[in-house]
């Protein structure tokens, strides 16, 4: 005869988890089937319906609905199997199950973490094609209902919708298929705190080196290396919690551009240090202080003892430690004290005019970098957030 119409309605109890790594979701729902079997009709003046548990299911015909793309699913059985069968006098049957199912969700992470994922749970008869059984939503779009308290830690549920279609298999023919569609929009605040904001701070921290004296080699190099390593750690942490996809994600774009800014700040100081060394060697050469082998200049001296040296003072390798330390020698060493007195005065004058000295001893590259780096980074952020939001 004609195909048996089987109505379906679903009440979603909860969405238990969304896994980006496995690309699946887990959902708990009440699945209800409606059909008419005249063989089960009965005459009764007192009972409007008769309700049975799961023991009767094996003795009558029930639809063989399964979940397409399901990985794991089970019927709850605490304290007994959560199965209910209700038969009405006219032969109408209600068959209800409480099921937890994990199914695939084909996710696109090209806009992660500013993405919206569209997932669906699909229902279909396994054995009976459209000539034998016709699946349909019992009450149209109202056949799908959800619990008002459904919430997820990383996602906001934008909508639930029901739809239907047909599926074709070359060996068995056409089958009716029902879809439970839902859209999930990711909460961005968690990733702002864990990824974006730390990356911004690291980029801004790398700009601090532009205001440090160009002769302070240990300070500027250590600052640059620290920010580079921190950015690498942030990028590794984000990648560890994501599937190994072959395309670029939105967060990758932001982190790699931020990493490039930090890396360029290190390269910027390498250029400044190199040009400073060449410039000071030329000055020493003009003053006639380079005969045969060049005397060590201020930048090289800085690498040995960490102190600022005026290029007007002759320096040698044996006197580095003495020039960095304060003169605590006894009063009896009058000749040493007389020699060190101008140097001590110079150090005191340096301490009193640190700001002026830093401004005077900055390279022109540092001056331009203070403007170019922040300006370009602000423009990048403007286009990035405008494109993805």
C-alpha cells in the first residue's frame, strides 16, 4: 500500500559540548514518533490511552529512525530505559525516547574565533525508503522546541530550525531526511583576554626599546628577545587547542602580524646598532684615535661593562670595571682620586640629565620608528576588526 506517514517532533534538552578538535557536538534530546497502526486499536469507554514501557517495543512494529553522521549515541537507562509507548483507542501511537547523541559538524575555522558555526542533526529511516515510510515534522516548524536554559560556555545559540529533504543512495533509492539546524556564534571575550590582548601588550612592549638609549645593548636585546619568545608561546597555546587545518584562521593572521611587528623591532635595533658602530668609528678615525688597530668604541665598551662611555674619553679593556664602580679607594691614593674626579663628575652630570642625553643619543631610525610602528599597527587593527566583525 501507500507509505506509512510517521510524524516526528523533538525537544532539545541540552547541548552538552562542542569540540573543535573532533569537529562534533553532543546533544541530549527527547525524540517522539507519531503514527497510526490499526492493529493496536482497542475499544474502551474509560481509558483515553494506554501507556507502556520499553518491554512492549520488541513485540510491535516501530520506525527504525537513526542519526546520520552519528559517532556515538545511547538511550538513557537510569533507573530504567527512558522509553515510553502510548497507544490510543483509534490506533494512534506515540513512541518517545530520551537519547544522547554525538554527531559530526562540518566546521569552517577560517574566521576563528570570530566565527559562526552551522551544525545539524539529521534523522532518517535506515531500512524503509520513501515508498515504504514517509518521515515528516509533526507540527511543521513548531515541531522543534528547546529548553529555555540551554547555554554554552564558548557559544551563543542564535537559532534552532527544522527542515526536511531527500537523500539518495545508489543501491537502495530515495529516503526522507529531517534536519535539526542550529547556528552557534562564538563568544569573543575569552579569546580577547587570552590571545588578542596579550599580543597587543607584547607588541606595545617591543616599542619601549625605541625610547632606550641605543648604546644600551643588553637592555634592548633582552627586551626584544623576551617579546619574541612570549609571542611564540601565545601562538603555540592557541594552535594546541585547535584542529590541524590546512588553511589560515583569523587568529593566525592577527598573531602572525603581531609577531612580525615584534620581530621587526628587534631587526630595527640591529640596524641602529650597526649604523651607530659605523658612525662612531668614523668619528674616531677623524679625531686620529685609530692608529693601526681601532680602539674599542663606546658601543663595544658597553657590551663589556654595561656602562655608558663618552667617546671623548680614551677607553681600554683593562679599565672597564674601574670606570663602572664608584671610587671607594682610601684617601691616601691621591693620584688615583685626582684622575677619577673628572670622570665621577661626568657620571653625576649624566645621572642628572638622563632624558636630554637619551634624546640626543637616539638614532634617526628610532625617531621614525616611534611614529611608524604604532601608526601601522593601529591601521592594521582597524582593518582587521572591520573585516572580521
